[in-house]
C-alpha cells in the first residue's frame, strides 16, 4: 500500500489524468442514469402515486389506457370495485392564453386514487368542473383559481389545487370528475360516463367474470407505455457501453504503466519482494484511481442535479448511483488484471540481464 501511494504522489500528473478520465466517464454514467430515471418517472409518476397494483383494461387495447374502453357489461361486473379511470388527452388553456398539453383524468372522490392524492397547495376538493393539477403547471405560469378551457370543447375547469408526482406518458395530469371528462369528450352527447380502465390497490383483486376486459399488473401496464421500454433499453445500452470503455481504458493505461515499470519490478523481485506484493500494489492503484474518480463524479452530479432547471427530467436515486459507482470500480479492477498477468510472468533475471 505504501509503495502504491508513494508512486502516485511522485507521478501526480500521470495518475491525475487517469483519475480525470475515470471522473469524466463516471459523471456521464451518473447523468445518463439520472436522465433514464427521470424520463421513466415522467411516464409513470401518476401511477406510482396511486399505489395501484393492478388494472383492468379492454383486452383488445394492447395494455394501453387511452385505447381502452370498458364495456357496459364489464362495468356492471366491476361496479363498486377498484377505482374507475376516465381519460382524455388534449390541450388546456387558461384565461391569459397560456397553453399546455395535459392528460385529463376523471376520478371519483370516494375511491382510493383520490384518497391517496396529496395536495401541495390549494384544497383537496373535486366537484364538477373543478381540477387538481400537476405542479408542473406552476412552472408554465398557471396558478390557483385559473380557469382552464379544454381545447376543442366548451368545457372549462377551475384549478383548486396542485399535486406533485402527477405525470402520465410524460404529460402533466389534470385530475377532475368523470362527468367533466365525459362532457369534454362527447360534448355532453353521451348519457353514460366512459370508463377507460379500473385500477386496484391489490395485485389479485376479487373480480367477477369479465367478457371484454382483462386484469394486468401495474408493471405490465407501465412497461407497455409508448416508448417506455425502448427508452429504458437505449439508456441501459449507453451505460453498459461506457462501462466497457472504462474497462478498456483502465486496462490500457495500467498495462502501459506496468510495462514501463517492469525493470523496476524485476529489481524488486530479485531483491526478494514477493510477486503477491507487486500484484496487490497494482490492484490497489486501480482501486484508488477508480474510487477517487467515482467520488468526484458523485459530488459533481449531486450539484448538477440541484442546479438544473425543473424542465430537465433528471432524477438522482442514490441507490442506483451507488450501484453504478460500484460497477465502475469493479470494471476498473477487472481491467487491472491484464497488467497483473505481466507481473506474474516476469522473470527478474531476464529483465535485468542476468
């Protein structure tokens, strides 16, 4: 350990550059992990806030809530069970002319989705033509008391409260009554309220015989959200590729350094220093370099996440960041095994010309 640290102190520039390289790649891995979590959260935040474990959708809707319509027969079977969801995607505009995309979600106040809704400002009331909206609307200039007109309809709703974690398919949610959604969707022409799906707080709720609908887990529904799986796989591929880059670069750097130091190692071996000591010295250097780079990157990514504007969908989960950091250190140690092989094969008499 003493030899490894002393050598790093003596060659500050050389080892500093290696730490810098590990820091840059680690920082990029952490940022990509945060963006992946943030974008995934935009897709599913509302569903997570409901704490729903399962959902009934039309079996022909390809597990897609906007495409699903629960038939009248199945609605009777599901009556007074779970939480009915009516959904309308569109634009909303306030009296000042500000517009924003929205997922307009109709829920009943006596069912568990509304009961689990946490209002950060305003009041937790939901009557006809009233709305509790995502806090994301605040950043776009909407405020309590604003009247929102639903695009292409004559229906208006008044903002009575704001709630966090209310995005669905990357679009902020407007919670209102099913009757209001029905009025907006059919301009008051439909006499019965449309139900797109029924959410349940348990994984295996007691249901009657469904003809046109099917029960899915919440994770099945989330994984089938448009673009969610492709987006996650893309980020995971980029992160995995960066891990491979770390392994290759660490291996190349340490291999070059080891080859330069072989004469010195030969002399040390000839003097009786065991091979195991030299191997431990190389592995310790790799560990110190990786840990230093990862710790610097961790500190900077936390600062970055704190100062980035709210519009950037980054979400730092400490558990995921720590796992990524450990993976980077593991790759660095794996890369160090290549120069270690040269140290083990080293014959001190050949290297010093004996």
